[in-house]
């Protein structure tokens, strides 16, 4: 298990966070409503997350993150 905190530095508006499942589907796990907002989750090594501007229908990603347990059991990831 890895406790991870994501921080929104990518957008002045809301950012949606999605876990990427084994079929490359995007499962919504939370949102960060403004710049500087955070979202804390418990995840596992190798899990992948993508970040999209809320309401964006064009499929464009702001950022992607893959959990790596070698960085410790508590991690912070800044979405730039």
C-alpha cells in the first residue's frame, strides 16, 4: 500500500482524477476544485492515474502518474 496525495498546480479550475484500470478505462476517484487543492488516496505499486480538467470532453490529459513503492509508503505528487 502507498498513501498518496495529489496537489493541483496545473489549473485554476477543477481537476478530475481517474484511476486507469487494466483495460485502460478511466475510473473517476475524485476531484480537486481549485489550484492548491489536494486529494489523498491509498493505492498500490504500479497503479496508474490520469488527471483531466473538469468538464473537458476532448480527452486531453493534464498529467499522468504511476505509483512506485520504491519512493516510500507516503508520497506527494504535484500535477503541473
